[in-house]
C-alpha cells in the first residue's frame, strides 16, 4: 500500500510537471522570447538547483576512511657507534 501510494504520487507529480511544461511551451510569450534568453534561464536554474542539492546533502566527516600509511622515521643512527668512536679519536 505504501509503495503503490508513493509511486502513484510520483507519477502524478511528474505528469503535472510535464503538462505544465507543455502548456508553457505553447504559450504566446514563450514564442516571443529569444532562444539564448531561454537557454540562460535554464542554465541559471540548473546551477541554482545544483547548489541547493549540494547544500542539502548529508554531511560527511573530513577524516579519511582508511588509515594512511606513513613511513616511519629511523630510530637509530645511520653510522654505528664503532665508526663514530674512530672518527672522534682521529
């Protein structure tokens, strides 16, 4: 019941939107507008819709999802202690 009601309401909303678009396309003032103006209006509405969709999306944490592999620093000296003492003695 719940699925059939939602699918019926979605199809009704899409049908009404399509009927409104066809009625608007057949209107007298739409025929007098230049096509570049109509394209600019459509592009502006698309950008505004994209911005609204991006603003309303679910927030995700900034932390990475996987652990990053970082190289470890060397713990000992590069030279052995024997060569160090030899250098100090010289």
